[in-house]
């Protein structure tokens, strides 16, 4: 647990993480393809920044959105991701969340 988590009183573990490209209109195709990809900690997946294939001006500015186990749907979503190998695309996650 990091210092910011301690200061904010966040003790709950991470349920899963999601790749987020932000709102910049200058996001390259490689980064945009990963937008919304979600993964659990035990998955063999490396989050942002994208090192290979990124052509964003100024380099990859993508971020990780963390969903903690105590947040709404956190544990259920994480279990759904685990059942699909630990990593799901943004499209798969969007379909799951809208169902």
C-alpha cells in the first residue's frame, strides 16, 4: 500500500485495473486499442505506459484506473475477468458492464 493510500485511508486491496487513454485527441492507434483493457493482479499483463508501438506525441500518457475490492461491483467484475484468463479487452468489458 502506497503513502497516498495510507493518507486516504484506503486499505482495501485492488480488485482489478483498467487501461485509460484519457481525453486527448492525439492518442495513437496502439494506445487507443488498449483503452478499457482490464486485468487482475495475477495476470501476466503490463499496464501503462506503453513502451513498444506507442507513437503518441510526447510519448504514452495513458493511465491505470484502479478499482478496489470495496468499490461497487469490484469483486464481481474481478471474478468475471479472472474467468476469462485474467485480462479482457475494453470491448469485452463494455459488453459485460452494459448487460
